């Protein structure tokens, strides 16, 4: 009931739109032909011709202000709507009045155009009934004979192998449709033979039988299309992904609606026109359309909530966001589209009764075909390229990033293709209903230009993606140690990474420029504006320019690469990321530093050619320097004997000698030449070996000492120190406990006496 005002409003608007050209056409065709002979006679006489000219000029002068008044007095839209509604309502009322009068005249004999004959009508009805019965019996028999074939095809569609499920479904549905069409054709031919040779006059096909058989052929062919969508008995022959119960329900409903309208308008109405009265037949046709409309609206409104829930459930299982949103929107509005469709059919039938049925039939078939083909193509694309792409093991080993890169592009390409399919389906549907002339638009310059630009843009984007995939894969191949020329150097890794970033920026910029130029935008001002903007940025962002220029020279001079240990801008650590503007450094504590190149004055790289461990080792003054140097040599020999560090040593030990006589030690310096980056690890291992060698040789490594000074008297002599060494009480307790345990008494012996040393005593524990 809430939708009733909206339906009524649509009905009134549609009536006004469709009735205006119809009445205008009727007015044109109903005008009387001009009197050409009279006009020719007037023009032959010179005096009458001059009078006619003067009269026409006077009428023109008088008609000009009247035309202005008529234009200014043009009725408004509500008035036109009211007039159209009143006219249609009057036509419908007159049809029902004529129908009532025709029915009354049938029994009173007052209808002039009625040729009703009871005996002839009874005989014709019996013959027609026999033809109908025979045709449907043949149709049912042929379908039962074809049932095993339908079952086999359905099973292959569900469980077959070798093709994608959508492709198998399309092939099986097409095959089943061909068989179904053949069954309808055989029943139609059989009905014609029975009507011609077995019913009525032999060798002559009656008009009544011809009407029914033609209607049977058209309606059953439409039902074949419905069975392709809603096959209730064979799950493998159903195009729409719905359950068997849902398919059975909608199949019965649509077939019933097609039967009511088709047999009513194509059989009942012509027979009433022929045997009863044309006015009665016209009224019956209008009544059939109203009944079908009310029945369709009732079914749509009754299933509004149920179908909305089913579509929402389908949307919840969809992975793509655009599809999910579209399905959710369609779930909320599908009944409005259905009601609008049935309203349009009703209005066309009322306003254009002569050609409404063929127009609606072909428009509906085109719409269904466009929608079904669009859905099938979209599903086929999803199952063909929507699945995850799996490359071969060898190619995946050579190019490990190619597979995820392709799988990231495929969903976006699929969305674009689905959008193109949706636009094409909408254009075809609008063209089917006469709202858009697709052929004329494509033949126009604007249509051809738009299609050409879209194709060119698509080709440009595909070429750009292909170029990026090729070059990025080539760079990846060079960086892969398994497939390239061995393990790439740090410089090669850094330069190739920078080149890949620069390539991406350049390719995106060029693609955007070419696309803009292709769609008709003048890129000259854009390029000039970009130049001016770059100049302004160069003056306003000198630090940025300095960063880039310094970064370029650092890369050209190979000052550092990714993975090098460097000191840049006062920060020491490993260079993890190197761009054209800055370097990212991770220090020993794990802190990540970003150092712009404009702040870099000096680059200290610890990873060039070789590294040195410089160690200084102090010994006590009483130790022999030569013995210490000998122990340092022995420690280096131990280092050379280590499998972990022998390959890191590039030269023998270099002993620089004594470098300092410090406060408490004699410092000896040694230098160990190592592979770059290993000097710290080698130094730690060598320090350990030096400590072991010095301990073994008894060489003292100086350490801080504490000296106790007891003072001196005036004679310069120190007083005697009363030093008493006391045993630790804890040690004594442990000794007593061990002794008690050894004697087996199991008792703890404690000393209750606690002595405190005197002022002159020193307790050493």
C-alpha cells in the first residue's frame, strides 16, 4: 500500500508521455485531404489568385498575435497530465461501456457488427479444443522422451572436467535450449498436421487453429528462455545461481504470466473479435492486461523482503567491494525496477494497442539477453583470470616478485572489465526500450571519437603495464643471485633499486601525459606549468635541490652502498636504505636515522677493499717487551689456526712497537689487516687470545691498585702496624659444621662469642 501512490504517479506520467505522440499521429492521419482541384482552379484565374494572395496576407497578419497568445497560453505540465489522464480514463470507460453493450447485444441481437452463430461457435470451439489438446500431448510426450538427455547434460555440467564451470554451464544450457526448441518445433509441426488433416475440413488449416499454433510457438519459445534461467528440475542447466525451490517458484510465476498475456492477447482476443464483437475483444484485451498487471504487482510486493534477503546474502559472500555494494543497492531497489517495468508494459498496451505487444516482447528479450550475457561474461572472466596466477617453479625461482605483482594487477583489471561490461549492458538495455539509439550514437562523430579514445587509453595503459613488468622483471633478474651474474655487488643493488624507482616515476609521468593528450587535453600548458613550478621549487627549496645533487654525486662516486658501515653526518651505522635525497642508517643500538645528503660533508666508509684492527696492549713496567711481542705473535698464530677467522685475514700481523710509556703501563700497538667489515669481529677474537697468552706466560696486564699509607713521625719513620689476620666467621662456621657432620653427631656447633677488633687491629677476611 505504501508503494501505491508512487505506482499511480508513474502511471500518470507514463500515460502522458506515451499518449501525446499517439494522439498527434491520429490527428495527422485523420485530417481531410486538401481540395487540390479547387486550388488549381483558383490559381488559374488571375483575379481570384490576387484575391487569394491578399486574403492570405490578411490572415497572416491576424494569426501572428493569436500565435503569440497561444504560445503564452500553453498549458502547464500538471494540466497536460490531467488532460492525458482524463482522456485515458475516458477511453477505458468507453471500452468497458462498449463491452457491456456488446454483451447485451449478443443476446438481444442489437449489435450490428456481431456475427455470432451458436452452432458455428460450438463446432469451432470443439475443433480448437482438439487441436490444443493434441498439441500439448505431443509437447509433453516429446519432453518426456528428451528427459534422459537433459539429465545427462545436467550431470556433465555439474561434474564434468576439462573446462571451467561457467564455460561448461553455458555449453550445456545452449545444448539443452536447442533440444527444447526442437521439441517445441516438433509439437508445433505436429499440431499443424493434426489441425490440417484430422480436425475440421481435411487439407485446410483453419484460422482458429493457426492463431493458437502461432501463439503456442511464440509462448513456448519464451518459456524456453525462462527455463534457461530458472530450470527447476535440472540444476546443471540453470544459469542463475539459486536453489531448486526458488527456481521452481519463479519459473511457475513467469510461465503463468506469459501464458495469461500471450494466449489472452494472441488467441482469445482475436477469436472474440471474429465471433462476437471487436469492441468486446478490445475490452477483454484491456481487462487481461489489468489482471496481469495486478497479478505481477502482487507477486513482486509479496516477495520483496524475501528476495532482498537472498540478494544481501549473496552480497555478503562476494569478495569485491564494488560488487558487494552494487548487490546491496539492487537488493533495496529491485522491486521498484520490476514495478516500473510492468507499469511501462501496461501503459504501452493502453496507449499503443496495435504494436505494444511486439515492442515489449522484443525489448524484454533484448534486455534479458544483454543482462544474462553480461553476467556470464563477468563470471567467465572471474573464473578465468580472477583466480590466483601460479607461475612455473623455474620462472618463480628466477623472478620471485613477478607472481605477486601479477596477482596485484589482476583484481584491478577485473574491476575495469566489469565496469565496461556494466556500461555496455546499460546502453543495450536503453537502446532496446528506445530511450537511447546506440547505432546512431556510434555512427556519430562524438560516439566514434569516444569509443576510439577509450580504446586508445586502454591500449596505452596495457602497454605501460607491460613495459613496467618487463623492465622490473629484468631488474629483479639482475638482483637475483641465483639467476643473474652471481651475487650482485652493493653498488649494483643500490643503483638498480634507484633506477627502478626512477623508472616507475618516469613511466607514470609519461603515461599520464600521453593519456591526457589522447583524451583531448592540451598538455603544452601543463608541461610549461610544470617547468615554472619546478623552477619555483628549485629557488624555494634549495635544501631539497642540494640533497638531490649531492645524492647524485655520492652515487656516481660510489661513496657508499646499501649494507655498508659508514659514518655520515656524525652517525655511524649500517646504510639500510639509499635514495636520491637521503640515506637511512641503523646504528649499533638499533636506532634508525635518516640523514639528508645536504647535511653530509664527509662520508666515512668502513667497507672499502679491506679493514684494519688496530689494537694497543699495555704491560707492566717490570715485564719484558720482547716476551710480550712474542706472545702477541703466538696469539695471532692461534687466530690463523681458527677456521672461523682464517679466511678473514689478508696479511701477517704488523707490530708497530711501543707507542706509549703510560702512567702504569707500556703500550704496544699491532695492526691486523682483514676483509672489509670483519675488522671488529677479528679484533674481538684476537683480544681473547691475547688475554689467554699473557695469562699463560705470566705477563701482567696493569690494572688499578690501592696503596695504604700509615703516615710518618717527625723522625721520618713509620710506626709499626699491628696487623692481625682473622679467620672469617662464616668460614669457621662452615668448617665446624663439616667436622660435626664427619663425626656423625648431626649437631650444629656455633660459637656464641663475637669478638670485635681493637682500634689498632685490621681484619682481613
